[in-house]
C-alpha cells in the first residue's frame, strides 16, 4: 500500500507554506509515480474554531495510524485570550505527548548560496549537513525532586537530572538508525567527567552502538562539543545528546545556517509494526502572524521538513536529495523570499513563486 501522510496545516502561514508542499507531493505522483495516501485535518486555532478543541480525538487517532504527520504551524493573536487548556499550542503538545515523541531532530544544513549569511566563515559552513538528536521527554526538565525549598536561612532551587537506561537506549537507537541513512557517524555528548547520568549515558550508548557495527561512534564532553560545533561543524554527522545539552546545542547549530524560514525539524517515537518510527515533521518557525495572508512566507522550512519525511519515514532518500538539490539550485539562482533578502536590488519572490522555482 502507499505510504500514508497526515497533513495538519494549522494557522497563520501554516496553510500557506503547506500549499507548496502539496504541489510537490502532487509532482511526485505525476512525474515520479510515487503516490502518498494524503489526508488533511485541522490543528491548533483552526481546530478550535471548528470543534472547540485544538486537536479533535479523531485527528489524534489518525495521527497514531499514519506513517508520518506533517504539521505547518499553530497559534496567533486571535487565540491569545483562550483558556490554557484549549490554546492552539496544546494541540501540538498533545500530539507530541500521545505519540511519545522522545527524539527531537534538528538538522543544521547550509546551502551554498546562503553560506555568506552565516556568522561563521564560508568554508566552515558551506555544504554543512549535520543532525542533532535531542532527548525530549526526560532529563533535568522533568526529573524529581524539583522545586524551591527553604534551607537554613535561604532558599534553594532544585532540579534533578535523571535518565533510565531504557530512556537512553531508545534515543540512542534513533540516532544510530538515522546515522545508517546518513553518514554513518554518531557523536554522543554528555558530561561523564562530572555527572553520574553522563557515565550511564556513555555506557548505554556504547552498548547500543554494538548493534550498529557499521556506524562509527565517538564520545565528547558536551562543553568541548559546543566548541567543536562552532570551530569545525563538518566533523559531525549525527550528534546525540540529552534534553538540556540538546536544547543549547541545537539552538546554536540552527544559527550556523541562517533564517528561521529555512529550518525543518522532526520528532520521532518508538518503531511501529512496520519498523519505522512514529514521526511528526514540522518547520521550526511559528505561524508568523506579522506576515500571514501576504504571500511572503518562505515555504522552504516546510518543504525541507517533507524532505526529512521522505528520508526517515518513507525510505526515499534519493527523492529527499532531489528536493534538497532543487532548494539548493533555486537559492543558487538567486530566488529569495523576503526573509532571505540581504543583497541590494533583489526583488523578493512570493511563497508560491518560491514553490514554482522549486518545482521547476
Ligand atoms: P514565528 O516563528 O511565528 O515568527 C518569528 C519571526 O520570523 C516573524 O517576524 C516571522 O514573520 C518570521 N518568520 C517565521 N517563519 C517565517 C517564514 N517561513 N518565512 C518568513 N518569515 C518567517 O514566532 P512568533 O512570532 O514568536 O510566534 C507567532 C505565533 O506562532 C505565536 O502564536 C506562537 O505561539 C506560535 N508558534 C508556533 C510554533 C509551532 O507551531 N511549532 C512555534 C513557535 C511559535
Ligand atoms: Mg530552546
């Protein structure tokens, strides 16, 4: 049967950028004979307007049954006054929680034509293609005990870094599986020199690595890793790290390569019956109410999120490369949405203009 994809355009520029992905999906059917069973549904404010909830139970059930979910963005000023329980963001949070998406994937990819926009030197970032896998559902942001307590005559703020072996094992497996579809290198980052959780992290990742003899595994202390990430990021392929270090490292890595309108992401869960992980793909950016409805949004983050789905959920790595090569080509040819303008005298293309160029 065809691979199945649930599209949740959401709010603001979400539907605008998703329209360009739908055209690319149609292109794959017409020109490449690759057909997806695509269903579309509401999420966020759009779902609240229709059903009084940011994610209908039927939508949740659909998300659990498809090979991959592709989401645009949720939220907007219209919904700012809503009760917390029905805020648009809650729709996204429910998807992440009920699909148990414990591995957050943030690629840092630098297209040649944009290398001069980076704050780093061109040769450090040109052609960069690395993936940070951040553990997303455990660690110091969730560990107990936590709180602010009285101790003697002052207060103490407490958080607990806590990882079970199985939590480390599953995110490590996600990282090795990804590496098998990429450059076959994993670098694990922790602080085994000063943290017990780091010692366990290193042990478990090393064990998991034995199941992937083709993948070259290395370990780095996370502080040294941060330095290496900025010094020479091309030494990495897949980096796997915990929730806290991953938060910092992935934000830093994102800025190696330019605009928010270019950044895709994915969140992966446990393998399903077909062996592929549950997966939600989405651009990093939000619903951009300041430019919504003006045909200014850059669709590339959403297009690249779809490319990630091709590679990691549908085993269509060559087709993913085709999409990425098209993006690289149009940028090289000078097509720029307004968020990418830097040079004088360049007229920005619209959202669909960028879609046209990518399709061509
Ligand atoms: P945002 O990412 O929506 O926008 C930040 C800035 O980047 C804006 O100036 C926007 O115009 C620009 N921008 C973002 N995406 C762009 C694109 N594809 N092309 C061109 N320019 C782009 O973040 P902001 O303004 O903080 O949040 C707006 C709304 O989005 C809020 O309701 C927020 O809660 C929601 N949001 C939703 C997310 C999601 O659905 N995953 C993530 C972040 C925010
Ligand atoms: Mg962050």
